[in-house]
C-alpha cells in the first residue's frame, strides 16, 4: 500500500504512475481469446462442449446440461428465505424504476425550411447477458443487466453463465426468475461471448452483449465489438473515497475493502486532508482484514494497489479524482454538494457519509456496471440506451427540397461526387 502526500517532493511522479498503472490479472490474453473465438465460429456447439468440459468440468450432452429452465429458476426463488426474496424484489423494483426514467423520447418536427426531421428509438431484437460464475457469482449483476434490457423493450434475452462442476448459485437462478429470464445457457468465458456473437447450432446470435467478466471475457467482448454491440470493456473494480477527518475510520476502511475483496487486481484509494485520520483508517483496514472472510483477496489488492493520499486541502481532491476517473467515487465530506460539480470523470458518485458505495451495488437503483480503468473519462454506466438504437428520418416536400437542395448540389460537386449532385438537381428542374 502506498501512502503519499501532495507536499512530497516526488508526488507528481508517484501519482502519475498510479494514474497510468495497468492493473490486469493477465498480461496478454488476446491471442488465446482470438483462437477461442475462431474455434467457436468454425465448430459451434462442439467447441463450446470442449471448452466447457476443459474449463468448467461440466459435460454438455442433454438439453438439461446445456440450459437452465424457467422452472428451476422458479424453484430456486421459492426456496429462498423471505429476507432474500424481499431483497431481490426490492432491488429489482428500484432498478426498474430508475432505468424506466432513462427511456428516451422520439422526435418529430418540421423546421423553418419546411423539412420534416426526427428520430425514433427502437430496442435491439436480442441481447446476450454475461453473468460471472466461479469467484464472482453475483445475482445483482443479472438484475443490473437484464432489467434495463427489459425496460428498453428487448424481446429476447439470452443469459450465459459458467457452472463449474455443474453447480450454479441458486441466488443467480432466483434473480433470473425475478427478472423474467427464460433462456440461460451453462457456458462461460470467451467461448460464450463468441457463441452469442456468431451463434451456434443451439444458441442463436444476439445484437448486443453486456455484463462483466474476467480478463478473457473482457478481451472477447473487445474483439467482438463491431460484430455485435457491447456495453464496455470492463477491468478490475476500483473505488476512490474522498473523506475529511470527521468520518468514522472503521466506516471508510470498510468502504475501501468493499472493492478490494473483489479481486487482487482491484484498487482502493483514499484522499483525505487529515493525516491523523489517514493513519486511523490504515489501522482500521488492517484490523478488518484480519477478520474478513475474503481477507486473502482483499489483502492482495490492498498491498499491491491500495493508496492513501493526504492533501493540504480538500479543494485539491477533485482535480486528482478527475485524473483517476474512477469507477466509484465517494464524497464522505460535510458538504458533498460543493464538491460534486467539480467531479467530472467518475462512473458513479456517492454523496455523504451515509451513502456507501455498496448500497449502489444492490438496491439504490442506478446501474453498477460502470466504466473502469480511467474509461469514465469518455464512457458511462450501463443504461437502457445500451439496448436501443436511434434511427433518424427526413421528409422533404418539393418546396423544401428547392430551399435546401442547391446547397447540397454545390457541396456534392465540390467533393467530386457528380451522381450525388445529379440525384438532387434532377428533382429541382
């Protein structure tokens, strides 16, 4: 874990190294992923079966081996205790309400030249949703991906999820029931992304693929962009907490560890203007790591990528935060509203001492699928727009074309495209 201060002589160099650092669980998976994709494209289900047996120790033979049925999801939901059922339902309700407010409006108007212009939004026909298994089996991820797609109006949702040794998290199945998913395939990894993008004998191709995964899944999505749409290329989780000295150190330590426990490549950063408080948080992290069931993973993350940064004044924090462009930013300060307008690059911002990032992972409503690796500089979290596309339309009457056509003819001729010019000028004679 690094501890820095903006007053240090070598601060800028050290901070720049943190900003530019590449955190990855594997240095180069591109070639492996490319080979997997080509194999699935050529051999379809046979390749999927080989990879699933090799990586997940699960044999795909009968339909039951390939797919998880709606009845199995319903049974998993009904077997949950009431507290978990209520939690899933509350999360789904809040996610649905938040994303419904994102639905865009169609446009249709006539401008001063008499040209009718507009745009209409329509959902994609089919979406593929990746739900992690293994180390990360999260029902919350299924809700965060499926519900925006449903709200957008997507008719077919195909979920892919690895089931190591044939086992699947019953909470994931229960979440699928709550979200209304009835197509779940027991395949994962880069091979599942390839199957969704190209289609196989059993799995029909989709138009958009969303959802987080490991380095192979992220690389497969990157390589498949253009064949299908994707939400983003997701990397290791990250949290930046901006906190003053009036916080409870145990709270802030828990917030930092909430991301560190995801993966050894996750990153947790604290920026504070109180050096004594920084020390208390550091001590609290050490105490909590001792008793944390996920402590081994969290410790690896904290040791390798954790940062505590002391500034002279909290007014310095937004500029540093914008350079980091973190996935999650907590403003645990007395007046978070004063800092919020200055935070320009962040996946999601959490305001105030009683708004921990973890509440956003489950029940707040906004999506927890967010840009990582400084991509918040240009990317946004998952939304209904990832499952929709905009089609513009134009209608020019005779008078309208005469008003704007000559300018188009002149531009076409200047660009050396006489057929373009002629298609317009013929209508003007």
